[in-house]
């Protein structure tokens, strides 16, 4: 049995690994124009024989654009926490057990059985089995699991986590395994951009499960999966290691293998009486034990019912146990149509409810209508249509009456049975009470989202406009980006649940506004498959209402998220439809944003003409509107298109104007990205001093922003400049540091770039075997990621390196395929590099006539696009060919010209080699 489980885990992990490779691609697409940045870099410039520029200029970006689609500049990352603040998903989230309860009573036998089982497994070095705690509603399964978790916590120092799977929660579907896995991964510190996404739910679930098991590998952690509906729901959540304890609670007897079943029954009569006495606040001597036995029998010996009864007596000092018994019997008689178990619990609920003041009764009913899972005083105030102060009093009163549970972070939650009861009471007042409660809580969340979006947006970005009246709603204090992200993460599930409920109630306008307000956060935090579902729902709601502007907004957001997921045909389709809808309603800003976004997609798939056209059209609209951030984004993306097509002057002009605007707006991310892009162009033009300066300036800003992903990209690009200026030690240090960062952060595209650059360094050091292995690994990874530019860069380097190793056929094959890709992409600089590589290969094999033809093609191309390094290499190659042909005078002239260019750009190693050739007797 254990072997079968091991095989299953391996299969899932393998499937997850494949999916995770694709996730690396998506991760780079996080930013609004990230893909264009790095892909353009690869396609445009990475083709020098030394793999001139370090791939992926742009990397991950902060998805902080406003709903309107305002584009994020390339290479931004999620907002970083303020200094000294814990980021969302920090390690302390691993201590997420609800607090232990005083209502826990003698479960000695069950607890001893569980502790002994855990002790035996740990001391015997055996894998800890899954422990399933089952029993009827209200019997205390969750209370027992939480209490056991606290008792066992010292045995599991790496964390204790609690997940409510909503297996039997009225009004809400059970939590899907893939959603639960996303929450668990985030809780263990996995960056949102690393969490696998995709349209294939099965594949995504497998990938997330594999990552989750990897996160807990070798750890001693405790996981409580509460309220499970089925084994199928919880199986992907089970850790793969043997040292983690999983406690599952369920009303069903789950069919599984290798688990220990711990049934939790109703309390023994004497224990139920003891619990009642302890919670009643009365002395045992003052109570008639015989009456107490009747009371606890009437509520079925269920801890939930006993707790409620005891609370009633405690809150009424003038009552006797006999008074309580009389009231309970009367209530049970009115509920006679219910089954025995339900009647027992409902009677205790009813007794407690009737004891509340009218305003508390209304508040309790409203809580039953809440679509979310847990709430705080602010959402409680919105539900009950009361002030925050009144909501705090109401929640405290309901807690004192045992009608609501308190959870960490001053949050509250109704037991499932109490939720059912409260919902039933609210239903007696008609459906309007439910509709109005949902409208009120959605209005509250819209107000909170409006405040949060101000803090997570970029300088100059627009945010979804708050609805009328929301500015008067009390919201939590959200005064920083860190606070905004924490609030959004804490309320994510609740907001999405409210949107689903609003959609069920056909509250289409609410759905539209809520989806728009959540869009900026979901762009940044993901998971993007969740965002896709949200924007599709919003689009359908807009179609129901005939609101074409809202439809355009939803389609634009859908297109952006589809691009992040590397679903490019779907992204183009959605964005083009958005452009059409914006045109129909005369919305110029939205049209500009959609054009900018579709231009980025065209850039990624190397349709440079379409991309440039879209960015030019977007830029014209932004200028007409006076949208400075939009202008900067369009200019920056246009600059990358120009660079990708080797139009370096135009690239510098566009990028410099973008840089000026970013500085005007105080947008540090945009400033850093433009600086780095300009550094790449300087490098292509052989201006290595300015290139290094730009990269260092960008690196300093990324360090200031604590953005390690982009620090790694800047390090890679700085390493390229160091390599081209013969500082091989500095280059190796930079690429190695970048590789460590990328590996740590799970950024696969950047990691692949670092490996390719290290492969080039290995070739320069004469380690041909190591170089071929590294470049081959990079090639495989680029192909997995779907990066044609990266594939061409690796093939170009492999061709040269295989030629050095004497693998002539393999070298020609690699160079031929690289040249085909580069010509398809329109990368003329890369094409010149491959032509020079091919000429070098033919020259070394003795075919100097054919070699000269390749060098001449490379020379014409390099001069046409003003790429001095490739010009010098072509001149040197032609000079060497002429030397072999006996044309010494012409050879020396060409070699001297190559020497001058090498010295001018600072390529000292190449210059020294030419000088030695000129000084040799043969020269």
C-alpha cells in the first residue's frame, strides 16, 4: 500500500514538474510588458558570439495596474512590504490554528489514542498516517481537532495550519482542492507568481500538489483539514513526506486507505453534565443534578447544544435549572417536525435566539446571510447596517452567548449548524432580506477595495472609481501598501464569495463593480485561473445589462490575465474584442489601454509590425488624453519593438522619452526598467561604459525597492557587459549571483538565461565539454518555456562551441536553425552574429572561400544596423580569409580596421588576438 502511494506521489510530482516548467513562462508574463522586455532582448540582442546580452531584460513585474488596463512597464514585481513589515504569506502564517476553547471537555480516550498513535509513528520512524475524525454535526469534531493540534504542536515545530474545506456549509460549494492548495502554498511563503496556473484544472491541481509536497518535504508540520466532503477533495492536500500529521474532520465516513479513524461520539452523560456545570458559572451544589441530566439529554449530549444551554443559565442569574428545562421543552415541542438529532440542536439554538434582544436577533440573522467564511467588525457592521462600534458590541454579545466563534485576528465565524439556523430565520422574512444583506456587504467591500487600490497602484495610474456612497462606509485603516496587500489577501475568499452570491441573485451591476475593483489585486497576486473565472463572470453580467463599457473592461482584464498565462490567441481575441467595444462607446482611454496590451502580445509572438502599429495608436490616444503614465508605457514598449528590429536610434529615442516621464511621475519601477533597456541598447552599440552605468543605476533602484527578481536580471545584463570587456571573473560572479536568486525565487526563465551566460563563459575558458552541457540545458529549457528567442541564442552559441569541439555537422545544424528563427523574428543583430559564427566555423575547417561569403554578409548587416562588435568580428574574419588567400596587404588593412573597432568598444581580448596576428611572421 505504501509503495502504491509512493508511486502515485512520484507520478503527480512528475506531472507537476512539467506544469511548473510552463509556470516559469507565465511567471515572466506577470508584468504588463514584461514579456516584450525579455523576449525582445533575446530576439534582438543575445546573439553575440559571447551571447552578447543576458536574456530576458525584463523579468517579473508588479501587477499594479488599475482596472482600466493602464499598462505596467516591463520588469515590475509585486509591491514589496515596507521595511520591517512581514510580507503577506510570511512564515508566521504557519501558526494558523484557531484558539483552543474552554468548551472542550473530557475526550480523554480519543485524545490519548491520537497522541499515542502519533508517538508510536514518530518513535518507530514510521510514516504518520492520516487521522480522520468523524461524527455527526455538533458533536465537537473541529473542537477536538483544534485542541489536539494545540496539544501536539510541540511535536510539529515547522508549523500548524488549519483549512476549512466547507464540505457541508449551506450556500457555499466545497472548496476545490486546487483553491485550497493555492492558499496553502501562499501561507508557506510561495510567491503568488510561482503558484501554477492554467486552463486544465487537473494539471493545475497536480502541479500545485507537487509543489505543496515539495514545500513540506523534510518538515514536521501539522495540517488540520476541517469539514471535508470527500477523500477526493482532500487527497491532493496530503503532504508527501512521512513526518507531517494530517487531521481530517468530516461528517462522512471517508473511504481511503492507510488512515486512522477516530470517531467522535456524543458526550457520555456524566461528561455532558460536567461541561454544563463548568460553563454555567454556577456551583455544582446549587444545581439539581437530575434536572441537569434531563437538560443535557434533551440536547442530545452534543457539546454545541450543552454550551448554548449553559450560556443561557449563566446570563440569567435569576433562572433555575428547572426554569431552563421548562423553556427548552416548550421549544422542542414547536420543532417536532424535525428529526431527533436536528430537533435537539435546533431547540438549543432557538432558546438562545429567543433570549436575544430584537436588535441582536436581527444582527444574528444578517450574519447567517453572509456569503463569506469569516468576518470582522467592519463587514459585520455592513451586514447588520449598524456602526462599527455597534457591530463590535453585537459580535461580542453573540460570542458570549456561544452563537459565534472567535478566530485569530479578531475575526468571527458561525458554526455550520448555526449558519443554517440563522439563514432559516432570515428566510422567514422573505428573499429581500437576503438581497439587501448581500448589497450592503458588497458596498462595504467596494469601499475597502477603493482604499486598497490607491496604495497598490503605480504613480500616475488610475484606479476603479468608487461607487456613490461608498466613501461614507467605515473601512479598516489601510494606510500603506503592505496593509493594503494584507487586507486584500485576508478578504480575497470573502470578496469572491460575495461576487458569486451577487451573481446568483442576478445583481449584475454589483458583479461588474466588484470584479473591476478586485482586478488590480488579482493581476498582481493571482492565481490567474481564478481571475479568468471572475472576469468571465463580469463579462456575462455586462452582457445581461447591455453595458458595453463594462463588457470592454472585463474583456480587457481577461486579455491581460490570459497573456500572463501565455494563452496568447485567447489574449488577442479578448483584447481585440475589448478594443471594438471601447470604440463603440467612444471610450478612448480604455481603447488605448487595450491597444497597448494587445501590442505587448504581438511583441511576444514576434509580430513586430502589428505590435508597433498598436503601440503607436495607443500612444496617440494617450497624448490626446494627457495620460502621462500611458504615454510612458507605450513609449517604453515601442522602444522594445524598435530594439527587437535593430532600430537602435528609434529605440533610444522612445525609451529616453519614457524614462523622462517616469522620473516626472516618480515611478521608480518604470525608471529602473527604462534604464536597463537603455543599457542593453548601449551594449548593442558597443558603448560598454554607458551600458554598465545604466545597469548599475537600475540595479541600485531594484535594491532600493527590495526587488530581488529584477536585481537578478540586472546582474545578468551587467555580467554580459563585464564579459564583453574581458572582466570574466566579474561576469561569472554576476551570473552566479543571478542564478542563485532565480533558483531561490523559482524564476525559471531568468535562471535559464544565467545558465546560458555561464555556458558562454565556460567556452571562453576553454571548458568546451562543460559549455556544451550548459548550453544544451539552456536550449531544452527555452524550448519548454516556448521562448524562440532563447532557443535561437542557445543554438547560436552551441553552433560555435560544437565547431570548436570538432562536431562539424552538429554545429552547422545548430547555426542553420538559429538563423531561421532569427530571420523569422526579424532580429538582424542576432542574424549578423550567427553569420559571423558560421564564417568562423568554415574558416577553422579550411573552407575560407565560403567563410568569406558569410563574413561579408555579416559585415553588411552589422554596418546597416550599426552593431560595432559584429562589424569588427566580420572585418577580422574577412581579413583572416584574405590572409589564407595570400592577399596580405588587403588582409592587414581589414585586420587593422577590426583592431580599431575592438579598441574603441573596449573588447580587449579580441583586440589583443588581432594584434598578435598582425605581429606574427605569417601576418
